[in-house]
C-alpha cells in the first residue's frame, strides 16, 4: 500500500496503477414494459485498457444482471403498477462495479420506472355533484330495447338522485329521496337487477332520517313502502347495498363504538338479507316490502360488494391494520367476517377464534406506498381498454385505484398489496382529478365509471 500512496494519484502517470472514470449517468428513466437493455454502463481506464462491469450491490441488486460490456437488464417484468424494488416506489437502486487494469470502482445507479397508460384513457363527463354518496348501474330493462340505454345513477347525500347520460354527462333529476321526510343523509343507492323482469328489480336508496332511523326506499315502481333497516335512535353507521350470487339483495351495516358486531341482539356490524315477500301471496302483506334478516356478523365498515363469477364479494374497511375483500357463500352459516377479532388477516385480540371467512385480498391501513385509508368496492371491467379486461377494478378513499386480474382474485388464495396493480397513474383523467373515489359503476352498454368525492364523474375508455 505504501507504493500506492507514493504514486501521488496522478491519473496520467505512467508508473502508478490506472484509475477508472465512470462515463455513464448515475440516474436514468425507463418506461414500464421495457425489455432488453435498460441502461448501459460505461467507464474508461486511464491507461486506455478495457473495463468490465458487474452488479456489486444496492437494495435491488438481485433483480438485475449485467453483461461484462455494461448492458444492464432486469430479471422479470418492469411493471409500474406492481413495482418490485425494495421499497416499492419504482426507483430501483443498485451499485455497479467497473473493473479493469487491476483496479475497480463502485458507483450507484438509480433507475426510475415511469408509467405508460397502457391504452387506458379516462374522460371527465360531469361535475358538480354535491356530497356525492353513491353511483350505480341504472337500467333494469336490458338490451335489446332498454328505454334509455347508457345511463347510470348518481346520488347525493342530500337526497337528490340523478340519471346521468354516460355519453354526454347530462344529468336528469330522478328523485328527491327526502321529499316529505326529515333528512339526515342518503347513505347508498343501488339498482337491484335480479333479472330484467324481477318484481323487485329497480333502483333503491338507503336513507338515514333525522330521527336516526334508516330505511330502504325504492323509486321506479309505484305503490311500494319503505323497509325499515334500523330503528330511530340508531348509531350513525355506514350501510351498503349489494346483490348476492343467490340474486338476493343484501344490506351490509357498519359497526359502532364500542363494537357490537358480534352481539346478536344488535343490527350493527351485520349482513342483512332483505327477505322478499311473494307480492301475490296475501292481501295483508305490503307489496315490495323487504324484511331484513341478519345472516352474518363481524363487519366493521362495509364498503360495497357484489357478485363476481358466481361468488359474492364484500369489501370491509380496516381502521388500523388491514382492508379486506372477502368472498362468501350467501347461504353458508355461520357467516362471520371477523371484526372485531380481526382486520383482514391481522388478529386484534390475543387468541382470537379461528376466522370463519378468510379474506381474499388484503392491503395495509396507512398512508405509505401501497397502503390505504379506506377500501372502496369495485367492479369487473369489461370496457374497451384491453389492459383492464377481466380485471376487478376497485379503489381506496385515499385516492388510489387498484386492479387485480380475475384469475388471481378467484384462484382461492390470499393476495396481498404487492400483487395489486396500482392503477392511479393510468387513471389520470383528461381534466380534473380523481380524488377519493366514492364508487364505481357500469352501464348497460358495458361502460365503466368512477365517481369521486368532490363531485366529478369519469368514464374509463380505451385509446
Ligand atoms: Ca403495467
Ligand atoms: Ca426504491
Ligand atoms: Ca401503466
Ligand atoms: Ca375530483
């Protein structure tokens, strides 16, 4: 080493060891789905000799291979929606070693993977909804002769429910849900499809009245009564409507604090089947009147659901650990969704009882990468954007859009955040911003919509 020190470091000196100068950039951008060489390392040796390259380290070193001549490749795909770098921020970090003439030099390189929209275009079609609460499929008269195809329903917390033309965004007031009532807020609206000719098919809304009773109200068929879901004086919990794989209508009711989700005497934290009367069975029965029947428990803050490939899915929001999507069979008993013993797969108490329904998808509660503050149930996409076909698209109120291929969602295994595709960048709209998604809907033409918290409605198209 004394000989090295005495050489004085002169890079051009003829007597000391040569030195290496790195001539390639320390940072580069790479668009997702790139293959082959994504970066080329280069360096020169002061004596003009050859330099070779290896991967020497860095947080993401194991994902890369490099040729001796400097061409760097990634092992596996570069997918912006599913980053594989150590901290999942799409900035891949590695250290490259240049060697030659008996010396070597390590240098860090960061490769930032940038998004490609992959054929997804999102168009804002309407604005100005006030405190939007729900968005839903609307027409129950199906093709080929729906009266007005291509419309969806949007409901506001104040009670107005609009039909919105999915082509033009024009809105028509369908109903004021609180007309003649003392309002608190509209909690959800949803079209119960149950086949085109189903007696109960139609648009329904869940209303919380000023006395804190909650009723289910139906709009597009006259002479039907409300169904009472919660009595006056009930806690102000969320409620979501969903249609099960048994074609029955369900109301998923959130829990209160302290938790009563496992208390059989409380309607809170429960899944209620909206049991139908035969409308022709007896004069004493009110036609169209549902009787809620508790069929499941352990819900915390249900965020919607529906039927996918013949199985029923429900979303439930965590408050500290995990959000979850659960598949369940509506006729299975018991139906237990876990709260307050679990959020997702995470036990919240010591020695919790075995889970009755294990989640299918979980992701962490939080505001870090690939975390969220409240899941929002979605739908299977079947519109023109090929990239999303046969994906279940859903969201998080933090402003995230997620997707997961149906093949994964329905394979019977548990899937966690690293497997979810973060579609937020792909969903960047032409104008406006998708803030907290309120909900997702499709119309009878197969088009797909996102409604957000500040009242913008977006349609998801292909390019
Ligand atoms: Ca991608
Ligand atoms: Ca990173
Ligand atoms: Ca993309
Ligand atoms: Ca917005």
